[in-house]
């Protein structure tokens, strides 16, 4: 079964599952969800982001505009 099919089946299941089952599923993935949501509180991540922004602002690295990125993705 493909990942896309599994996702669809899980979405559908969760939509109609009783509260107890939804809570059980959430408990299994809670740490991963919290980790993804707390990314903006991760000091190492923010430091790396600042470093990369600095490189773009000083011209050390050239970035791409959103239009350039979209055009490249369509090519």
C-alpha cells in the first residue's frame, strides 16, 4: 500500500474515530508533533537561520526570488 493511500485511510479513520482512540493515536505521535511545533524555540535552528540570512545580506551567498524558484520547479 502506498504512503498516500495510508495517509488517506488514516485521515478518514481519525475523522470518525471515537475520542479514546484519537487520544491514543495522539499519545503515540505527540513527541514528534511537539518537536515540529517547537522549531522556532530551537536556539541552534534560529542561530543557523540567522547565519544564512547574514550570508545573503552580505552577498556571500546569492539567493533566489520566489519567482525564480517557481520557474525552476516548472522546468
